[in-house]
C-alpha cells in the first residue's frame, strides 16, 4: 500500500509544503535546501535500526554496517573541520549545547553567553531555556553604539562572575567572531570555552570565517543551515574531553542515535569537501552583502552596519512597522523571513523591531547579487505600501517571477 491510498491527508500536505518551498523566496537564515542525496539517505532503511552506544560498542546486535556508517561520518567531519574528536549523534544543535553543559557542569554553575536580543541563542542562558534555569547565567551584550562584540566588557563580566563555561557564538550576529580573543578571555578567567558555530559552520568549512578549532575546548553545531545537511547536530572537543562528551550524549541526554540522519550527515560532509561548496559559500556572503548595502541605499538601518557572513538584521523602527507585521506581510507576498529583536530592543520579544534576513537558501536556488538587489526593492515596496492587502497578489507574482530564471547551485 502506498501513501496515495493509506494517508491522502499527509500526502496532500507534503505536496503543499513542497509547492510552498518551490514558489517562495526563503530568506530565513537558519534554513536551506538539502542535496537530493541527503534527502534520499534520510528516508532510507537506516531509520529502522537501533544502535545505542558507539561504533564497536553497541547495546544492540546487528550494528556491523551502521558502525561503518557512523565512523565514516566521524572521519569526514574531522577531516572537514580538523577536529580532534567529534560526536555526530546529537539530534540538534540545542541538544549538543545541553550535552556540553551536562558533561562539565553541575546545576547552579555559572555559564556566560550572548544575550538573545544582541544576537545570542536560547541555549546560551536565556531564562525560558533549561540553560538559564538549571544554571546561573551571565549575559553579555554588543556595544550599544557599534553593535559589535565588546571583548573588553566581556572580559570584565568574566572577571566579575567567574563562569565555568563561556559561550562564543550567535544566531543573529552579522560580523566576524574573534574566537582567539574569546579564548584569551576564557583562559584569563579559568573558564572553558564553547564555540557554537551552528550558523557559520559552512563558512568555516569553506575557510571564509575564522575557525575556533585551535581555541575552543568544545565546538557545537547544527548540520543544516549553511552546511546544507540534514537537520541534526554535532559536538567536537579537544581529545582530552572525548570520554566526557560521549557519555554526555549516550547515556547522558540521548538514547538511540538516528542512523539515517547520521548517514545523511556523512553525505553532507563529503559534499562540503567539494570545490563547488566553497564557491557556493562565497556567493552566500556576496549575496548577503549586496542585500545589506541595497537596504542601506534605501535608508534602512542595518544592525552593526552590514554583514561579514550569511545574515543581517534590519531595524524597522524608522519605517513605522514592527518585525511581526513585516514578517506577516512578506509571508503573504511569498517572501519568508523571521522577525528578530535588535540590540536593546524596546519592543516585546514576540513583536520585535526588526527582521533577520539570510541568504543560504536563495543562494542554493541560484540567486546572485543582481537578483538579491531586486528582492530588496520588492521588500521595500511591500513594506512601504499603503494598500498592501489589495496589492498582495501582485507582489506575490513579482516574487515568483524573480525565481523563474534561477538554477540550483
């Protein structure tokens, strides 16, 4: 029995989602389009196999083949990033972060990470997350004038609060992160350094952003976003922490690994070693920079003045529209963004004063700088319209036409 007969409701919904992805312009910085082989392997028979434990040390029989698959994923990831040790079993980036804390901390220990409104992540110590409720937390912010990381201020906070782990990394920070400087701060404060590279992993793999490998004790990442792999996570560490990290995943915070996803990770790591991948990452940055500059030409304020990576945040206050309203309006016009706080945002987190724009997905679809600038002008037209509801369909047609001449990279 196939899906056509068994479950037409799910079949139809999946088809609708496929059409939505095909026909919309996706500017969500944390999303991408995977290679067809990644999708094929994710849906393979490997989803049937339980394999608690690690290669050659499983708690189930019949793991001879999946042992080889996981080892391939490990070896390729180590080669790609020059990691000393890597665990490819985390189901997500968030679980990878929590596993690092579980491996090195006790409840009540202090962690220090970037404030959510400055561009950090929930798992970096936010009150609503386990990282902010099980541990004491210190949050650093960007400089209120430059909106850049203030390493002197971060050092002062570390000296004052003596965190056990300092987190370097972000989900909405558009400038280069100086991992060497973070390592100095951690060393001066007798803290471990954890680098969360979930957003910039693809750029690091392509040598287009400095790597934390020589500086961080622990490195966490997702395998989707700029890496273009399946949804999942990973943890790397210095060799001395291998045992703690592996135990923190299994049995510490997870049970059976998702072998179909691990195999797809192995494919993604191999794809990331190809010359085409570096060319793709270069275009991701060029597209983001072209869009940020074009928005500035149209008198929008770009947080931190621009971007060095795959994303940037627009401050919409001067345009008299909230991030929530802008997200909704653009979505109706076939342009998908996520609302975003700006540093020291006066608006509520659910409302926000900005939107986050990323270029990984549209670059995979083949967009170049010229097309990206055209997107900017369409977004401006949409956000500036006094008659949006009557023009929404026309805007959506324009968005569709922008994609018609592109080809996937």
